C-alpha cells in the first residue's frame, strides 16, 4: 500500500478489500444528510443497487428524471477509479428539489419521508416509462392491474387486516400493500416486540363498531394486522417522533429498542407464502439529536461481512458491537439527545 492510502483502506486491509467495491461518502449541501444517509443504505441493498445500475445500462438516452439522476450517481460510485473517497450528488439533489418543493430549502428534512417519496416516485417513473414504450401494442384488458415493477419485487409486502365479528364469528380480511412497515416504539424493547405489538388484537366497540356484512349491522369485533407477503427487503420505520400536547410540538422518543442482526417475523398470517423467511440486517439510517427538525442523519451498512459508518462525506469501518450504541437510551428522559436507529433495512437471506 502506498503512503497516500486512506485510513479506511488501512482499516479494511488491502487483502480484505472487496474487489469491485467502492466506499464513497456523499457531500452535504447544507441540509442533505437526510438524503445522503438513505442513499447509502439503498446503495448497499444489493438487489436495489443492481436494478438501478441495470436501468442505467438499458436507458442510454432518457429524459432526466429522479431515477436517471439516481442511476447516474450509483454508476458514478460503482465506476470510480479509486476505492474510497467522496462524491457530490449535485445533480440528484437539484432534481429532487425540482420534483418536490418540500425538499427545496435548507431545513432539516425527515429521512423516512424522503425514503417514502423516493421509492414511490421511482416506481411511478418506471410505470410511466413502461406505458410509453407499450403504446401501440394493441389493446388488451385495461382493467387488469399493472405488472409489478422491480421496486415492487424488492420492497413490496402485503399486510392483511383480519376482522372477526364477535356476534357471528365471521372473519373478513382485507389486503393492503406496503413498501415499509411503521412501528411504534416502547422503552427497553426489541424489534420483535414492536412487530408483535403491531399485530396485537384490538377490540372494536362502542363508537368504533364494525359493520358486519353477515349480520347486516354494526357489531363489536376484533381486528389484527398480520404480514401476508414478506418482502425481499423489509424496511422498518421506527416511529421516533411523536407529537406531545404539553410541548406543543413533535419530540423525539429515544427509547432503547434492540434490533438484531438476524430477524424472523412471527406476525405472519396463516396463508403467508414464505413465513419462515430469515432476514439479515443490511443497513440502518440513524437519527442523531433531540428532535425531528434538528439534528443529523448518518447510516451504517453491512458490506462483504463488515460494517461501515457513513456520515456525509466521511466513511469509517466500525465493529459490529458498535451497533449497540444506536439502540437508544435506557433512561426515561425522552428529550435527551441521542443517536438512535430510525429506519432499518433487512434483506431476505434467500435473495443473496
């Protein structure tokens, strides 16, 4: 190794450095850590990165969209001559600010809102481009739902809400798609516990009765949400920002929530296709600070068996035990500044 080798390359070791891998930090344009942290997490979700790079290879002359800018950014990282360094995602941020005025300022934004917008927006771009190319191929059944996109294939799961009428015992279920699951957090718990609570049975009674089709009237009922289709990449959003009346604003809930390196879902429905899917933690977007509109976002990612911390343009190798530092605070002082896991990305082991 030469004298001008970076600390990161030294920490990884030249014999250990994965071939064809690049670890590049992203320059912050004043307030764009919310975007940088999510983009790093997504870059290290292999199925997502591969599809974005494939899109870049297939779409040589496309009009500029947020997806084409993302593809250019990923391509630029993947084809760097150096193994490590930093890159300015200028074009991507400029396009993002054009697409959505909420992001067109220098205030701190919510990383989850950005992730949600990005995934949905990319999906819409793919569908729109597919429709353009598909024009003139003859009619067909216009009522059928569109073929799933690669965004669906990677992130989409299905929740089923089961409601049991307590009068006639009839169970009715309704499916809904999700790209991420939003879970409430309690003090000193784990992700498994949060997901269990997510699927707890609630009783619908008094003003909140359920209209049972079988009884043709409003009845008391029990309702629960379970996962019917487990996605390839499971994104979990911990609801760490809560509106508190006494403070008249959103405050951060820094409760300690343990997230394991391996995860199995136990809140699956009886007819789930692959209920035993085992997930590995691939990336975590972390919120540092005491409130939603202040503070900072960083991310940790797993790459080729080791963990890296991305803090805008800085990249460091960390030990796996350091992850525990991001579980949250065991104290009950929820307003304390802390570094806490905010969005977790788990990748299904069967898609490696």
